[in-house]
C-alpha cells in the first residue's frame, strides 16, 4: 500500500515541518516514509510544498506520482496544483485562505488556531484532520511525532490543536 | 570507540529509527565512525551536514570549524588528520571544484579523510537547490596527475549513514581520501534511518607505527603497501610533502625512479584491492536478457522501472553501483557476457556511461539515458528507454 | 652539550643538507633564529609541527628533524589551523613567504588573524617570487623591476605587518634579517603568545630581486634595510610633526595585546557539554 500526500502553501506556514511530522508518525507506526520538499529562495512567503509518501513496502521511487491526498493552505497553491491533481485525490483546504468551488474538505484551520490563541498551530490542526480522514497514520504516533518536533513548553497547546483537528474532520 | 563512548553519542543522536535528511545522516555516520573533526563552508545543498556537525562536535569532544572557503576546509581536514583525528568535510559542486588540488595532495601524502559531495546541478553555480550526478568523473579525475581514490554513492538516507561509516573505514584502511557522492535529492529527503547498535558497528582504526623512529619508513613498504601512519606528535618526526618523495618522505623531485615507485604504489594499493572494494547490488539478474545499470538516486527510479517491466514478463535485471571508484569493471564485463544490452540512466550528459562502455568492450549494447535540469528520471522514462533498447535489438 | 651552535645543529635533518638556498639568502638565518628560540624555550621538539606552503622559505620544515607538513601553495595557514585545532597540545609554526602567504594565501592569512588560533607565522619577505625566478609579488615596491614587471611595478604593495594588525592578530612584529638577537627574542614571544602571532622577517634575495634598482650584493641590501627602517620604539618617541614626516618602515614588535583564543574557547565549550552530561 503506497499513499502519496502533498502539502502546499506559503513558506512560513510550517509546510515542511508538517511533512516531517507526518513522515515521522508513519515511521513510528512501523511504516516506511519519504518526505521531500521544494521551495523558492525566500525563507518566508514564497511557495512551499512538502511531499510525503507512506508505504508498508520499501519506497523506491521517492517522488509523488499522483497524490492520494492534497492539502492546500494558500490560494496560489490551490490554483497551481488543483489542475495537476487527479479527481480521485482527496482535497483538504483551509477555508479561511482558499476559495474553492468544488467538493473539498473545507476546514477553517487558521480560525481554529486563532481560537486556541496561536495562529502558528494551524498546521498541527491540519495534521489532525488529515490523519482522521485519511487514516494514513495513527493518532498515537502522530501525537508522539508532534511532541518530538515542537519547542519545549508548547506541548499542551499542540496536543489541543491536534485534538481540534481530529474533531473538525 | 568503547560502549560508554557509543552510549554518549547515541544520546546526542536521539531516537532510532530517526526521520532525518540525507545530509544529517551523513553527520550521524561520521560521529558513529569516530570522526572528531569537521571543517567546512556553507553551500547548498550540503549545509545541513555542517549544521549537524556544528551541534554534535562539542558534545562528543570533537572540533568543528567553519573555514573561509572550501580550499581551507579540505586543508584543515588534512591537517587534522595528520594531528591524529578522523576528519571530514562536506560540500557541493563549486566547493568540490575548489578542493581538487588538496584532494590530490591528500592522495600524494596518503592522508585519510572523508569528503561528502552533495552533488548539485552545474556547471558553475548552476541550479544550487537541484540534484545532479555531474561530478562522477571529477571525483575520479579532478586533481592533476595520476592517482587512485575511493568513491561511494548512496541512494538513500540510511545508506548516507552507512556509507559514511564505510568511507571512514576504507579511508583509514588504505590511507586515501574517500569521497561520498550523494546528491541534492538524497541530501534533502527525509527517510527512516536506523542508527546501528554498538555491536553492529565495525570500525577500522588507524594503524600507527610500532617500530622505533630510526627504522620507521613513513611512505614505503612494498609495491602496493599501505604504510602505518606516524602522525604528528607521536615522536616519529614525519616530514610530509606533496613533492615527489622517497620512502623516508624526503623530496626527490628529479628522480624518475622515485617518482615511478611512489606514484605506482599509491595507485597499486587501491588497484590491487579493487576486488575487495567492489560494492554492487544485483537484483533480478538470473536469466535477465537486458539490464539497467545505475547508481545513486537514479537507481531507485531504475528499480521501480525494472519491477514494472518484470510484471510485464520482460527479462530485465538491475545492477546498482554503490562503489563507483575504483570501477568494478570485471563485474560489468561479466554482466555484458550475460545480457544483450545495458541501459545507463544518469543525471548528466554522459559520465559513468563511458567506463561502462570501456568495461563491456563491445560485448553487448550500451544505451544511455541522460537527464539534466535538476529533476530525477521518472520510472516511465526508464521503462520507455529499456523497451527501445529491447526493440532496437530485434530490428 | 654546552656549545649552542652544536646543539642547534642537532635539530637539523642532516640528510637534507646542503640546503637549496642561494648564497646570501636570508632563509637559513631565519631557520637558525627559529631553532634557537625553540631551544631557549626548551620546548619538546617532538611536540612541534613545522608547516609551510610553496616557495623557497617553505622548504625550511624539511631541514628540521621534526614533524613537518609541506603543503600546497598559499594554504599553509589553513592546514596549520587544522593541525592546531585538532590537537592544541602541539606547537605549530608556519614558515611562509610574501607570495605564498599574501598572494595566493592572502585570504587564509587575514582570516587566521581574525579567528585567532594559537599559531606562529614566520613570514620571510624578499619582495618577489624567488623560487620561480624573480616575479612581481604583493610586496614588491612601487616601480620595482621584476621579470613580470620589466618596466616597473605599477601596483601598490601590501604592508603585511599593518595588514595583519588590521585583521586582528594579537602579536605582530617585523625585523630585517640582520637583527639576530632581537629576532630570536621576538620568535620566542610569538611562540609563547596564546594566539595568532605574525613575524615578518625581511630577507634578501640576491638572485631574484633587490628592493631598489642598482643594489649590488647583500651588503648593499642590508644597508638598504638600515636606511629604510625605523625601530617602533623610537617612532613612539617622535612628536606628531616628526611622525608625519616619517616614511620609513617600522620594525620591532608592532602589536602585542591579549585576545580570546579559539582553541581555548572551544575547549571551554566542550567542557560545558561534558559537565552537563554528569
């Protein structure tokens, strides 16, 4: 079973970190995972994309062929990738940031993050939703992977964010 | 390294399996191999190794230093090796070009050291963030004069860790620089990386002289010998020079005899060991009529393509070069006697294709599938090229 | 051994002699001064590494029966940085020339001065590339005629001591080769200085170049040093007006200050990590 997940948005939204956490959660589940990324020369604000492949078998070709899940956190990313992605792909968007006229799972990740007090955890909420609807990683491993990759002192906030994500799915 | 030292390092590296980038895995491999000296200069896409080493070195009692350029980096690494440390630097294309003179110096002075080149697309500044396999020949021939060295090519993050350990072992064993040729794709991707346990770790430690100073021969010992290294501070008063030197290490620049003896030994110590240095992975070669020969990141695409073709009942095999230099020509010659054709996909306009053709010596067809521009091959491209090779034979 | 000259000879690698140096070259004197400094400091020669690049002066490590690293052109200081930072217990002395350390190796020189690793650089300035037969170097005076400036040098030369002071080195000195006692004493201070020390020694190259057209033989070159240099200690006693008129090169110890040294600072960092583990 090979699952391809593509995360796209702006630099600074935690796109690369989200891919890292997702891949690490898959590893903790005993799966194989490859995470790659592409971004422009800007550290903040440019286009950012992170690809994650999860498989129970060793992964030879490390690139996404046709994503099973596309998560879009910016309008330019939506405009760029939506047409490239097959209709069978599950589409998840941040409804605060992206206007979409088709059937997608629309969750206001940014607004939910604001309600928790920190916009920066929007990506963790997204990961919760993604894990819930796609079942690509277990909740337990995802929690552990989040905790391994966040600054000390923010554990409670991030676990709350993850929970909000699961509940929004 | 004893168990206590290993445990301290494991604590620094964190949990296993790790989910880290290839560049970071190179740093993990280095500290596990006993590397306690790193000198470098930031360059995309190799910088993450330097960053990792900068955080790891103080904790394991080693030294990290950021030099003013790549020439100084490799110079400091060679100096550190002569001061008794296992030492490494990492770089990418432009920096690798700058290092060439001192890589030749390391060969001439038989200095163990490891150089990781995270290949990016060139020539010149090229595509800094994009992968390539354009330095395969430079790794072999980049410095002037006749020399041999060892180059290894990982195709995964796990193999970055494993082959950097191997690189240190071979470097100490043969007193030669060992180059690890990774690329921007492997360097930046994250994958599951298992950190070897203490009893899985097989390390080669530097051989030092045991004889008294008067009878120590620092650069001799027979036609393919690897002399023990009387490094600085041991009391052997070793004089190290890049000039043609006698067995005692003293300049003999006008002697054809001394030059021939020295340079022949430097080459022979690697050439005569080349069978033991063969590192290849073979799959599906039984009854194969055609084969894809590849290396590095391209080999993962090749494996995917070969599997697709085999599902279609094509008799196609897979051979991956892990050790690139010295070149495993006997194995390629053997393969050429078995198959009708070989496809060589690589991310350059024709590099490893050439030694393969030389090894095969016309015994079978060799087709080339070059790709540049910073994107790795797709499985479909390789499948199509193999089908063309197979079909071409029929015509 | 009571005879000092005999004792100094013991430091030499006898099978390498005679040296390649021309008659009248100052490099042999510098070797002598350096070995006397080491002898007087009673440093264990087996814990000293002599490092050099390419050029006549860079041949000096070969004449010493000790660990030596004769490296690539211009890179001696970078190699030495590796040796010293990997094993700070070693005393590291670099022999280099004006072309080696200020031409091709200029970047390493200024960064080593800035970084402040405990190295002692002994730079022999003969104002030209001697080994290749007398070409223009970064210190060749304006209008100086060399084989590659046959109509006179149009470039401005470096004042290397001033350059290295500007780059941050804590110990900088300059002597013409004819000041043996002062130079031995300065080399001793340079070695004992915890930090980057730069000692420039003006050495004649009677074969390749003389610092002024028409100078014949070493006697005239040595006299030229005398005419064109002024002791830094005397310069400091001059009035502002007198200083303004002064265009001679200053000699003596030109900089001697205390600064944080790299290997010390690194050792502290390692110790912090070790302490936090316990």
